[in-house]
C-alpha cells in the first residue's frame, strides 16, 4: 500500500513538472522584472520571504533573467522615527526633505537591499546589489498622476535607465537587485516610487513579464472579497474601474506604471500576492495562475 501511495505522489509531482515544461522552454532567456514589496517583506515569519526568494532563485536556475526592484516604505518610516523625524505625506506620496533623503537612501541601500540580497543568497541565487542612483537618472517630480503641481522635495521621476549596466550583471549570471533611489540632474539622490521604477526598468529592458508582488491577491472587483479576483484585465477596461473605485489609492500608480510598461513593449504585467505560497511560480508555470494579469487586449 505504501508503495502505491509513493508512486501516486511521485506521479503527481511529475505531472506538475511536465505542466511547467513548455513554459520553461518558452521563457528561457527572457527577462522578467519582479517588484518585491508588500507586508511580507517585514513578516517575522522568515518562511514567507524564503518562499518568494526561492521562487526567484528557481526562475534564475531555469534560465530566466530576473531583475528585482524592491520597495521599503515601512523600513523608511521606522528609520525616520528612530532619527526623530516624522514621516509626512501629501496625497499619499512621501514628502522627502534634505534630512529625510539621507535616511531614505541609507535605509534602502544599506538595510532593505542588503536584506533582499541576503535572502536571495540563502536561496542559492546570485544577487547583485545595485543602488538605484547608479543605474537610474531622474528629474524632480513636479506633478501628480492627475497633472496637479506638487512639491515633495527630493522625490524624483525616472527619465533614464542605464540598461547596459544592468545587462552586464545579467550576462555575468547575477540577479540585479535595484533600490528605488535615482540620481537627479543636480547629482543628488532622489526618492522614487518603487512601482514606477519597476515599470521603467521593465520597459527599458524590454522585459517579457513584469510582476508586482504585494499583500493583496490582485485586482478585486468587489474589495476586499478575494472571490472577486479579476484574472485578466484589458487596458481598455481600466478607466471604468478607476471611476467605480475598484482601482484606487495605492493601486493607481501600480496600474499606471503597468499600462505604460505595456505600451512600451512589456508583453504582460501581473499583480500577485507575495504572501501566498509560491504564487510567483504558480502564476508563471501553471495554466490558471493566481493573480491578475493586465494585457493589451
């Protein structure tokens, strides 16, 4: 009886691998950009983060070129509080003065980026830390996504991605890990929205896929009901979802950067839940997937 059970278990595993095979063959040599962010980044249960980094290590091992862009908003807020500075926001965007940008850069480059790289190393990937201001150039952000003028201090809008530097690390077998800090035209560091950075990096690299990992299942037509998950969304449907409030608040910059990435050559964009076990692999290597994919339509 035990032999039959073992055979059944092994056969089930083989079926999973065979389902993944055509995807592995198709995606080998492609570039995927993964935006690594959400509450799972700070989850005290290290197994949650380990599952994400092992997924990324798996992608790299089967010949997919993975580039990671990470966030770090909670870590920044904590570091500012420890330094006696209060985090302030305007329309959901962090105001960053000269004192704050020094903390932002140090936290993102020396704390969050290091942690992500260490987690990837434990998963037997080969991460390469790339402080954002070594590969990203920006101008000062002067308007929000509705076009209204804003002054957030040292907050930037990416205007250039130094593709050759990123591609060199990929060619050398590394997984580049990029922090969301860019160099301004004045030579100073600027805080930039990590979701937007991921989109700009994906566009510049002509990535085949762009993944946003967060702490929600994807786009929900009736939030917070997970049963209302929108599996596939066409660009033409987005405006209506904004009007009805389905796409709101923190999801707006994600969706806006996703649309721009699609318009600039990225084939598909995926929103998936980083808390779900191996959601990245399930989204890529299974027929059904787990989150929301945005397509041209």
